[in-house]
């Protein structure tokens, strides 16, 4: 059976409330649209997060949700020195600031339900080539 797959890399920074210092952050995710007929449903993904200043790359997983106003990201990962965290946020499309709203995504970083920081990432590749580079049809096995 065929399904849509999305491979996306976003780069930016992370700032913990405790330190107020920004550090580089990058994440890459591979989204498999398991709900092919309901693309607006949360879609699972696997990926990786790189914190170059800490010389760390770690696995992440979560959900990607398409919404009319912009996609929503929910990522779970282990932040060295902090422990398990969750980052949530979404893009917010704006015709007056279209390029930035298509590429930038703010996320709030949570631990045990408490906001502990902020992440801002952006898609840095060409928006014109995005559909050709990031999207593809793929075959996957069903049970």
C-alpha cells in the first residue's frame, strides 16, 4: 500500500529558562502519513535532534499534524543534563509575512508539564524545491 512520507530538517536554537543562553539545535524527522485519508490527524514520526554545542545527537519521536493555519510539531527526546522533555509548537501562516511564516516554527519546551524553555527553528532549504525534496510516495507493509 502507498502512503505519503515527509522528510524535514529544521535548524535554530534552544534556550532554557534557567540559563537564558541560546544554543544551536537541529532536528530531522521522517513522517509517515499512516492516516492516508485523514491527513489532518496526528501523524507519527521518528527522527534525531542535534545539539552541536553539547556535541550530542539523540533520537526523537512524536507527532506531526497538518492544520490549515500551519503544521503542529510535538517532539519527545532526552535533553542531556535535564532529562526527558517534550517540545510543542506550530507554524502560523500569515500572508503579510509569508516566507517567514512558512519556514519558522516556535516551540515551547516542557518537562513534567512545566515550561522550562523555548525553541525556535526554521526550514532553511528552498521553499520552491520543498515538495520535490521533502515529500515522496512510499510503500509500507500492512499487518
